[in-house]
């Protein structure tokens, strides 16, 4: 059994109980970690605090506001975390966004500003958060982000987000090289398609789910808790020799051809 008692995990991108980040935070909390949540705007504060209660973190976990596209808010967040905890051990980055037009329109029509926004929020935020977290990871640590197979293969109605995920996966490797000397590991989970709030923005998403069921060796779609289990492993001492890796949790869909 993995024991994370005494560890502090900071989670970005936990929107609701149906989000992948919730399953990750749930498994970390069950293992004994203290969870710190980030919410984007003041109107989401109450929901974040309710999620902490659901995670059994009342009186231990904390929630702070942070828009990851604003450096000053990132700096303020880690200043608050440093005041509350002597160190942090785990950083979960479950953040991705692209304007709707850049996802649903033909990729050739991607606007310059939409491309910038997608990469700023979905990719650069990992660099910015890692930079803020690293000085607080005084005993080393684990940084984990979430990606998707659309980084490698073309999926309908994914478009600029696929390009952003490809950049995110490359960022994982470069950050792993940059932070390895500090004993900070950086990895990503490439999760199979899951019915989350974010997935609703992808047209014909049900067709992707059906394709996975038909072609994946396990002939089903992955469940959120399975992603959470893998995240727990990658953030634990059991994965002490793993960094810079993209781990697929997709029922084997990525290994198939036709």
C-alpha cells in the first residue's frame, strides 16, 4: 500500500467530481497526502472548498485562487503555499484550454491568437507552475501532467489541442532534464477518452469512445479511477526511477493499428 502521509500535493485543474483531476486527488488523499486545490476565479471558491470536503481534507487541505495564465497570480499562490507548509512534494497539472473555434473549425483556419491561447494555457502553464513549485520541493518531488493520444495521431475535432498536447509532451521531457538534478521527476499520463466536462467540447466524442471499445485490446474505455491509480504510483516513491515519460492509460488503444 502506498503511504503519502506527510506529503503535500498541489492540484491544478480540478473542476468537479467528473474531472480526471478529481480521481487523481482522491487517490492521493486516500494515501494520506494533504491536498491543496487551485481555482481560477473567485466565483469557483465555494465549489473548490466543497471538493476539499469531499476529499476528506477539511481542516487540512487548502484552496487558493490562481489563474495560470497570469504570472503574478502564480507567484502569489506559491507564496501562500510556502507560508502554509514547510515544503511540497507533488504537483498535478490537469489544465488545458483552447477557444472553441480552434477546436471545431478546420485546422487550417486556426487563428494566430487562438493558437497562442491554447499553448499558453495548456503548455506554458506547466513550465510556470514547475518554476514556482521547484524551490518548495526541498526533498525532491513529482510533477505530473495529463495528455492525450491526439498529440501523436490526428483525431477529429481535436485540432489545435492536439498540437498543444504534442508541445506539452515535449515540455515534460525538457522539464525532466532541467529538474532532475533537484530530484524532481516530471511525467505525463496519456489517458484514454473519458466523459468529462472538457470532453463535451469535442464534436462526435461518442464516436471516439466507440472506436476505443472496438479496437482496444481490453475492448472498453478506461475509467477515471484507473488514471488516478496510475497517478498515485507515478507520484509515489515506487516510481522513483521514472521521469520524462508519457504513460498510456487507455486500455491499450494506442498499440493498435486497425
